[in-house]
C-alpha cells in the first residue's frame, strides 16, 4: 500500500468515527468486525419486542460479547455520563442473564474520541470484580477501533471507504473530475454574500499544526490545485469560484465551532467536498486538489499572524 493511501484511510476512519451516531455507529462497528473476523464475528440486531438480548455482536471463537453505545452527547456532559453508566450496568446484567456459559468477555464499544471518564472505568472494573464465572469487562473506543480497522487488507479498506488518492491518479486526473467535485459543493446552501478569493501566506500549512497524514494529503492536492484555479477562471459564470469558496468557508466555520482539532476539521471538510463518494483514485485526488486550492485561496484554517 502506498503511504498516501494509508494516510487517506486513517483520515477517513477518523471522520466516519466522528460523524456516526446510534445505529449508524453500530453498523460501522459491525462492518469493521466482519471484515476483520469473517466467519467468526456475528452482528446482532434487535428484533421487535424481543430486542437483542443485550448483545450487539458476538465473537464466537473467544466468547466475546459486544455492547455498542454511541450517544449524541459528549461523555463530559453529566446527563450523557449518567445515562452511559446506567446503560452499562443494565446491559451487562442483561447479558449475564441472557448468555450464561457463552460469554467470557464483555466489551463496551463507545464513540468517545477522547476516551472514557474515570466513572465509566470504575463501573466496568466493579462489574468485573463482582461478576460470576470470571467474566472480564473492557472498553473499545477510537484507538482500539482505529487499530483494528487499519490492519485490514487494502481491498477491504477500499470497500469501506472508497478508493484512496495516488501519485499516478494525480497524473491521470482531468477537468471532468474537478467539475464533479466543485459542482457538488456548489449545490449546497450558499451564503447570502460572497467574498472574492484572495491569496494567503505560504506558511499557512505549517501554522495550523496539521498531522503528517493531513499535510501529505493536502500536499498531494496542491500538485493539482492550479487545475482547479484554471477551471474557475474559464467557467462561464465569473462568480462561480467565489461562490464555491464562500460555501466551503461557511462549512469550515461550522465545523470550527464544533471541533478544535485541525485534523478532525480537515477530515470533515473532505467528507463535505466528497459527499462520501470516492469512486476512483482520480475522483479522490480531485477532491484533495479542490480542498488544497481553497486552503491556499480562502479563509479555511487559520492564517499566520502578520509580522510588523
């Protein structure tokens, strides 16, 4: 696998982890586990009034039962934390009662990017201490699921996240690939006013503290950013480029109000530009070229302070 592909899959995993909630997060988890443990992992779905018997998935070879919880709120919010602890206690007790003799480990799978609070850990340890038959408890979050995902074969990663960009795709990319991306952005709700595109300082990439993965993806896009500029300059509507830039800037401001990590914001902007589609290496490379052009040309991400 090319290193740029590894960076892409890492970014796509993080974005999917951040945006998936509820049933969508459970489906994401099940997709990862089925790809990693084909023929061994069994996903479980609730069936009407019978429910799921407090089991969202089961690993037959090792007797591991999974319970998935992906709330909308953050675990540092008291209401979300209280509900999580109550759910852990109820689901664990239900699993012990419903799956006697089949469960050796019980794993709480959650969508907290930062990790679990101490109260959740205390709860899991107390349940393990009091459990019969030596049942062990554990938790999986961002780190555990990321490691499990990135160990998959590239063909399975492509089936989950689409085609990664590549240097060869950059050479093959055409104007049609650019057109598909920018027109997809243009159909989003546009702000009332647009501002002309202006150049930004060349050290912007360094100033924003993006990870190596995000930097390398942007740098690949920058190799073809001039093609995006050419597309806008030749467009029949002379304001088209400014409108796309304004729409994208509005999305950036939205994500910046919700997230502080620049890599999270980068991944969510890539998801916005792609619409979740990476149907070819050329399309994915074109998405990065558009983002790179807008990164260089408008107010997404922070500008370095001007020296006086």
